[in-house]
C-alpha cells in the first residue's frame, strides 16, 4: 500500500468480550487490548508508480525423486523430471527478468515418512542451481523442514538443520549474501532470522526480510515440542524488536513465513469444519511490555502488523500449495466482526502438484518505494512440468483481480482495498481468487476459502463464523 496512507499506531488496551467460543481450544482468559482507529481504504494512486525491480518467489518443492509417488497426498510429489523442469523455468525467468533477489517459502522434502536426508540435499542443491552465482536467494523454513520430522524443531539435538545437508548452502539461510546482508541470525536454530534483500543507498531505504518460523504457532508443533510456549513467546518478542529496529532505521520490511495466519481454506471433514492455521489455544505469555498479555498469538501478530503498516510492504506465505491471498485485519472491531484491512498476504503456489494444482513460480514487480505493483505467475499446464516456458502465465492485475477503477500500476494492496471497498466488486473477490486457486488446473471447490480470505482477531466459534459468512456473501 502507498506509504502515505499508512497509520502509525501504538498499543493500547483491547476490548474483547468475556464470552468467546473457541473451536478445539482450551479456555483462556484473553487479555484486553484496545484497537487502533479504523483507517479508510487506500485510494488508487494518482500516478502509476513505475516498476523499478522484481523478485522471484518459489515454494513447496516436496522432492521425492521417484515418479508417481503420492506419499498419501491427493497427487504426485515432485520427481526428478518435475524438479528439473522447475529449475529450468526459474533460471529462464531469472535470465529474462534479472530479479534483484529470490525467496523460497519452505518445504523441501516429500511428505513420505520417514524420508532420507538426501531429499533435503537434492532440493537445496536445485535451489542453489537456480540462484547460480549472482542471485541472492533467501530461505524460509516450512513445517516439513526438520531433520526430526514434520512439525519438529528446525534444528535437531545436535544443532543440525536441513541447510547443513547441502554443501552449497553450508548451513546458511541466504545464498549469495553480500557483506552486511545478515541482520540477525541468533535464532536461526529456531528457524527465524532477518536479512537485507536490499541494503540502503543514498537514494533508497533498505529492504529488510523478516523470515519467521510460523510452524511454531501450529497445534501440531505443540503436540511434538514441550517447549513450544517459550518458542512462541520468544519469536513474537523478537518480531516486535525487529520491527522497532526497522522503524528506527527508516527501513521497509517484507514479512515472510510458511504457515499463514487465518483459517485453512480446505477445511476439515468435507470442507465444512473450520480449522485455524495457528493453534487457537496458544496465547502470548511473554514479558514484552508493548505486546498484549495473555492474548491469542494471532491477535498479537495482527496488531503488530497494524502498528507497523508504515514499514511493512506486504507478507509472503505458502503451505497450502494454492494461489491465495489473505486480507490481514486488525482488532478494531469486536469478535465476529472483521477489523480494518491493514496488509496483504500473498501466497506462493507450489512446485509440487500433490494438491491437484499446476506447478508454478511467481515474479513480483515493485516500485522505487518497494511497493508491490504486480506479480506474474509462470506455470506449466501439465503436472509433469511439460510446457513450462511457453505462454502459460497470468497477471495479478489483469487476470486474477481485474479492477477497472484502479489506477494503472497501483500497489497490490491498493488494488485489493479498492475491490474490497466497492459494493459491486467486494462480493466478486472470492470468485476471482477461486478461478486461479489451482493455477489453471481446474476448480478446487469453494470449501472454506471464502473465510480463509481474511485473517482476523476472532477465534472461530459457531456464532463468529456464521456472522462472517453472512457479511462476506453480502460483500461486506
């Protein structure tokens, strides 16, 4: 969103009703935090900003090597042929577009358990092949990226991580990093760190990437890791400190993660069960005086995002393997009502086709203020990767979310804010997302993707979900 429209908010107390229905969560006294004022939707830019640079985004390789291996998923995991085709396509895009950097959003090995460490090696070496000697490549861990197994700590008991299984990476999270790029890797063993995608120049601020390990916030991690509460509190405290530091240095920020906040669009059972991506029973118990005590971690996170809108360019996530967006909402409304739309999370669809999707990579364009002005998805029309490199692409602006009233070149946030605010267009947004959800592989079914478009401060209960469904269907 245009930085001139971003409000700078401070923490205040937070009015949450005492009675709150939780789905599959223990009873907690949620701390009270007041919400910041609701901002008006960003207006289209008066003049289209020029796209000055690009970056490439990839995710979810799930390399297995052998063909026709599903590992219990709906489709095949990535074999050698698909991984080779994906590398060739990413290299082609890099050669043609010369992106300033690339980012990988997690999940290297297959879903087969147990899987050999060689799967990490082949996936990481392939990413190094994509980056070559000249493209900075930033890695973000996924829930499968643990030597101990799915949803286990990033580092094992010996302090080893998947990054140690590739000589090309040598245990480091950024390939082709320049001197001064690494901001803070003190928590790399936990899977989160900060690095510069672009360092400051005389005419432009620095662009900081905050790489989170949001697997820590999931229920499955909590089932496996006794120290999950301490890990969760520490990561939120660290995130607050990183954002404060970025503000003090007048930097811009991308927040990158694997598991996004909000609800799972696929849902449970037959698609009618609401499942939160982050554990709805996990509360913040840390000591940071600027964070609300005993609030759900998603509430803490969303209010942090709202408080640092001036610095945050946008969020990147993955995990679902689909081409989704999420509108992040603040806590300015009481539960069962959505708060203000503060930031946009763009999901990166997967290399693997195991969820019935086509394989793809994304290229983002940004302007001189680092605002995202476009992204283009390059996909193979066949699940084998055959046909990549042809005309199978679609544009966020022109194809996915067409907006006749938006100024040409307006930011992705401004485009979605304009569509959200329009009475005639708000109700069409879910359909626009569903059209390209599987990256051209056919309909995925609506299931709970309508609800998943918004990450809110309310913990889903029957009344809250019913009210949100009614408002969304009415385009509100």
